[in-house]
C-alpha cells in the first residue's frame, strides 16, 4: 500500500493533492503515519512504530490505523494499483 | 525516550466554503476539576457514570436569586420545586437557604415533611391530590393550590368533616402572549373560571383564600410574559379586596425561568441568549409595585423557581466506551451515559467537555449512550476533540429533572455525590443494585423452575 506519489505533506500537517486541488489537514500523529507510509513502510511496521512511540496499546493502534487507512482510501490518497 | 500522549490519527478534508476551525478553539478547555476536586479522582473512587452536585453553586444560585428579588420588592419567599430535584441533600440545602417546599404529589409532600419542613410552609400544587393527600394537607396547615373544581369540592367536604379550615389558593392560567398556553392546569382568567372558583371559596366557611398562584410554563425566555401574568394576578387580588374586603396574603408566580442550557434547535447558546434572573425579577416586581396595591399592603411574592437554580449545579461524569465509524463515514463515540439517566438530552444540546487535556484537533461526532436502543443519542452532532477509549467526559448543567425523571432501564442508576463548600465529597445517593430491584418482584410458584 502506497500513498500516491504526488501527495504532498507539510510539516504543519497540511496535505495537498496537486492533481485534484484538494487539501486536507491531519493531526501530528496522522502526519507521522503519512510520512512513514510515504517511506514505503507497511501498515504493520507503522503500527509497531506508533505503539513504541506513544502511550497506548496495540489493539487501539490497530483499530485506529484501520480507520485512518480507510479514510485515506476514501479520500483517494492511496494507490489502489498495488 | 518518554512515550508521547496518544491521540487517534485524524484526517479532515478542507472545504473551501467552510471556515477552517483548526487553531481557533481556544475557548474550549478540558474540565479536569469540579469545585477543585479532580474528575479523575471522583471516577476512580465512585465509578462512572457519576452525578456530581456542587453545594457551593446551589447556595450561590439561590442567594443571587433572592438578592435579585429582595433588592426590588419588600416581601419575597422562594419555595423549592421538589420535582425538579428532590434528593434530600439538595432540598435541605435550599431549606437551609430559607426556601419553603413546593410539592405536586402525596409522595413529595411526605418527602418535605420528612425533611422537617413545617406543614404551613409546604405549597401543594398539581392536579392529582387524593383524598388522603388533602386530609393530610389540611391537618398540617399546608397551602393547597386548587387545580380544578372537583378538588375544590373535595376540600370543602374534607375540611368540613375535619372541622378544620383549609388554607387555599387557586392556580390561575391565562394568556400571557406565550404559545403554547398552559391552560390545562388551574382555572382560566379570561373566561371567568377563576372568578367562579374564587366566589365559591369566598362563600365557603371552611376555606381561607390565602393567595393566588400561576405557573405560566417552563424554560420561559420572555420576562414580559411574567409581567403580564403578575399584572393579571394583581388585578384579581385587587378585585377580591374590593368585592369581599379580603386581602390575599401572597401572589405566587410559579417557576419557569430559563436556565443557561441550550435548547435543541436554538440558534444561539443559552448562556448568551437566555434572560437573567434580574430581568425576570424586574418584570415581576415592577408590575406588582406599579399595580393598585397600597404600598404598605403589597402581598408576599412567592417564587417556585426550579431549573434556573439547580441546572448548572450538577455535572454528569462518564467514560468513553468506544469510537466507531458509521456506514456514511460519520464518527461516533459511545459513552457510558444513556438517555435513561440523562432525560434532558431530549430537550437540550448538552455541553460535553473532555476531562483531560486534548489538542486543537476536533471532529464532528455523534455521541451515543450505552443502551442497546436506537433512541439512545446524547448529541446527534457535536464538534468534539478526539477522545480515546477510557477517556472521561463531563456533561454540564444536568441538575434539573434528571435525578427525578431518570429510570432504571438496561443499566442501573449510578451514584450521586455532593461536593460541600469545604470541598469534601459526600455520597448522597448510592448506586442501585440487583437485589433492590428484585425486592419488587414476585415469581409465581409454577414459574420457579425450568430445564434448558
Ligand atoms: C407548579 C410548578 N411550580 C414550579 C415548577 C418549576 O419550574 P421550573 O423548573 O421551570 O422553574 C413547575 C415545573 O414545571 C411547576 O409545575
């Protein structure tokens, strides 16, 4: 699963898609996840990283990651070819 | 490295047509403490959900209300509306502040007696007074506010039998320019019903007409409606004086002042929009003072204010059970507070505040209660910070009509604590348990056993 290559993300959590002109905001943890996905990390790797960096449990991370990735798909920010 | 506080990841599409709310929510702060007691400690000790009542706020509210009226009018008496919240600790706080009791059933009457309120300081309202209730009210010298003619005849008969005079008033309903008009209670002013009842009382040997009563509605937003009502009662009182040379001792304006809650569908927040108690006081007292009462013969002014004195004195603490997404993409949060204990969520858009720090990121959310019932919606659309499972929330201004109209349904009713003025926490009502409920039930012999 990949974030589309033209999706740009700024340090302040501003996401811009040049192809459609759409923009989004993400919170810091959302931005961290998008950055990791852009580095081609798998969802499992990203989840593990989040679990290690934040005060939470794996079940919560998995549930929230599922929901977040579903939103990325809904907003067409993910390449569906792979 | 220290782990960071977790917040669920959020992505939100920016609509160019909508103002961007990010970074503008500085008005929204977590409610970590109530009267300096930590919400977290309260939940740790008394469990979730939990009603928390502030004695300090109750006392502050009634003192402010008394001042608003007493600064404008020489003789004022508040009577605590039991049905609004009849927990004994709450009632006694009001009684310590000088309030009489206003009750609408035999059960509430007994509760007031049990709270050591002298019968002569109990106002008995309502359409359902049984013969037993009326007998008791006469015996205790209570003020009986007559609702209909059947009641008037019962009082006549029972007082005659008891050889004791009944102290009465009539409830008057009237057009105050407010829609809907509450004309189902009492006797109508405009069509002469009220006069008819007053003539009957004045001719009776066993009833003493002590006062005139009205209660024009609840959550009223118009001080002017009270001015109209006070004017009509004053006219009645003066006509009685002229016709019978009888002076009524009091005019009772009932309750109904709006609290600072947000009514569903209201455009502006209640705290900004709803009239203050001073505005209601000004409307009522200036009308009475400007009427034809002689300055030294002004009647006692009684107020039965309920919600405006107690709503903001209680909070309901709860806990997030889960976050979910609906099929249409809307975010939902399930909390452990259901409509069975928060009846007023049907009328109000209650303010929900997280009890722990949060970031500026927010999401439009539907807040559901824990009941396995579709009606269990606490807020159908509210912009909330991101809450995690296990986080605590504070629902504000829940003091009126919840702790009396709540019901045991699917879940048992939780504890209620009161924080006193020294910040000491007292359990004033225990949580319910299964055995208490089973005490009401009987199982017929033939249903006792079964094999599955
Ligand atoms: C007779 C009477 N008095 C007082 C009240 C208290 O009203 P509120 O809570 O609106 O002030 C009520 C409630 O409807 C009432 O029926």
